[in-house]
């Protein structure tokens, strides 16, 4: 990676010379003097170290999930993560059952596309009715929301619990899609008669508020297994019933019809995916013992914090350009990944695959970024894909690369900022792109909800510590037009 610095310096020098030749300056020697200290232009390269990195607990963040993690996994470099779901269901507005309707059964259906962990080990699912607070659509809920606020967990709603354990890789239920020639797995759980009758007895579908007062939703969790977590993307309740209608009045003959009504946990109502790292403190202590590496664990697990000595950087760049006006042309922060694609086949049963996309963001901007659905901006937040690159031995290594030039340029010019240190955080994200006829652009950035554990070289790494490669220049006021 260090070889790139000379290439960038040469490219920037060419750009500067081109820019100077077009300035309103008739001095014939302007181009030649541009390369000398003390004249019009200074161009320098430097490697900025003294960055301090550390593993920190992820602050619970408010976000709206597109899919849900459900289950429990205990793995090296992950600790024990348990994930469960609090789900409201949308009111079927102005729905009415036929007068002669009789309930047959109620089932909960969970669709999932994939899973994390060992898909051949059993997983037990438990379902409870929420009987505490009602989830408010206009409120925000963090990933560590306490379940006891919403559910007493007094009575399991699953009928015949002993009959059913989930094995993710061998779904009993599935739907075949002709378009993809594949099966989409789902799970269905028959609910108890008591709950089924209560749900079927609801007849007020005039508004979501009225419906939620009668049925607050479900808390779905796991009660068995520590090796599998499902990626659930759709949750619904299936109400099966039948009714009769008069077919022939003359003979007093009736005909029976069967029907099904579905209630959906969709974006019209609130769902919360709750994460709990059961041995978080012990995991953090263990990982911090090796100062050569840092970890970034999702969802909402451990992040890596970077403390950048911004005051020292300001002073160093200003000393490099003297009394000239400083410009930061390139500031490349490279994060070296130690469990990249090339090592995936050797990790056996570890499952600690790195995140596909990583974001670097100012720590004080983190909470509001996801709360208000903001987008990356080079002034405070930027993202990078996992990038393959050849090292000096012509072997592939994997990195995240962040150009911090805009951010550092703002910090360089900000005379009101007296902070010695700029605190930033590395965390995994999922970036959504929208394509138009002429281009594509980032339309949303969300917290990564899949289970990842990214192992990176730290700032204290003895082989290749975190640093920032900087190319900067200084201009005399006379040539700044």
C-alpha cells in the first residue's frame, strides 16, 4: 500500500502545475518555482501515526430493521448473542367476518432466507403475547429495549411445544418459487386455543389504535439451542375459519366455506429486534488482551474506536507548509483485515466472517445518523466496501479504505475547534443503492443486522499499525485566485 504514495504525489504535482499555468500570472518561471520550498507551492507527503484504536461496546442505537435476527449463538470472537423480536400486527381496516364464522385454528408464520451458525442443530421457539406497554409507532426503541416493559412472559402461546424443534437447513415447511427454482423456507406454529379464541373474538377493526388496545402484539424468542440464529424477513398470523351460507331456502340446505385471514407485521406498525450479548464484559476483556488486533462485531456488539490526534495533525501540516495556505489533497486511512475472503475456507467452524461494508463516522454523530436516517457525507461519515488488494508477496489481502481528506481539511481550517482528539467509530453497515437512468446513488445506510466479526490490525500492531497516508500542499496567497 505504501507504493501508492509516490504515485499520488506525482499525480498531484501534475495537477498543481497544470493549475498554476492557467493562473493569472505572467511570470515565466512560475512553474519551476512551484516545486521549491519558500516559493509559491509546497507539496509534501507524510504518514500520520499516533492514532489510538480500541475495542468499545456498541452504544444501543435506534433503527428500523428490514429483517430480524432470531435465535442464539455462542462462538469465539462473538461471545453469546441472543436475538428476539417484539412485533405489532397491522389492523385489517374495516374487515368483518361472516356472521356464521367459526374458528378452526391460528398459526404464526415466520419466513426466513438464511441463518447464522450451524443449520443442522435444533432451535426451540417460544411465543408470548405482549401484555405490558403498547409499542408506539411514533416512538423510538433501541436494540437493548427491556422485554419486561412489554411482556410478562406468563404463558407460552404455542400449542404442542414438545412436537416441534426447528432445524434451519431442513425446513419442514417451504414454498417453491418457479422463477428462482428454489424453495423459500418458513416456519409455522399452531397457537393455543385460548389465544386463538381471543384473537378471533376481536371485531373492532376501525383503527390501528383500537386494534392495538385489544391485541398488543407478540414477543418471539428462543428457549433452546445455542448454535443457530435465523434471518427472518416476514412475520404473519394466519386465522383459519369456516362459515355457512344458505344454499337452497326451499330445502333448507346450507353450504360450508373455508377461509383464511392474515394479519401482518409490516411497516405500518412497529417491530423491534432486540439483541443481548449475554457475556459482553467477559468478551470485551478477552479481546482487549491482544493489543495487536481490534474487532468490529455486529449486530450492535463491539465497535472499534479511533482517536485521531487532530491537533498534532494540524500543527504538523502547518509546519510543513510554513506560512502558506494548507490544502489536504489525499488522506487515506487503511484498515487491514485479518479474516478476509482468503481465510474463510480455513476458519472451519468459527463463522467470524468480516463485514462487507464498514462505515467510519464521528462518534458524536453516531446516534442521530441512524435515528434520522442520514446519509454518508465526507465531512463526518464515509463508508468502504471490503476491498481485495495484492501485497508485496503478490498475495491477496483485504482492506477497508477511507479518504479522510475533506474531513481533515475542515478540521484544519476550523479555528474554533480546540479539541486535541477527533473520536471516530468503525461499525458495519448495509448500504442501499438506487439506480436512475444515468447514475446510481446511496439512498439509505442501515446498521448491519447480520452476524459478523471483523478482525483488524490495531494502531498498536507490530507489523502494520493503523495510520493515515497524507499528501498535502501549501499555496502562497499570490497564486490563489
